[in-house]
C-alpha cells in the first residue's frame, strides 16, 4: 500500500509526540530521572499519548521510529519512584 509523504510525516509527528515528554510532578522538584527509548514505527503505525502533568513537545522527522526523551521530576525520591513512564509497543 502506498502512503503519501505527508501521511508518513503526520504519523511521524504523532509518533514523536512522545519525544521530549516532560513529567513535571512538582514545581519545586528536587530530584529528576531521565528516560530515553527509541522504538520502530512503520509508516502505517499509530501512536497515542496520555500525559497527566507537564509539557509535551512534538517534532517530526523522516525516520520509521519514535524517539522518546522524558524527564521525571519530583519533590523526593519516593515520589519520583511512584511516577511511571509506560511504553506499550507492538509491531504496528
């Protein structure tokens, strides 16, 4: 099946909605933890994002993958450990 370049770029932009997702759990955060992951994404793949707090930046590119870069922030280590970044990746 043929997909237009625009369609692929839109899907890449959606996929990259996870890129640079920042989970700011507190304005006075004292501890942080970086998260980095790259996941293959076909031109027909889909990405969805749920974010309860913080900023999200979406950047499109011409690769068949999604790059996720996130920073968790919290007041203390216990709260940081409770905050979760969950990635559920399947073949499509």
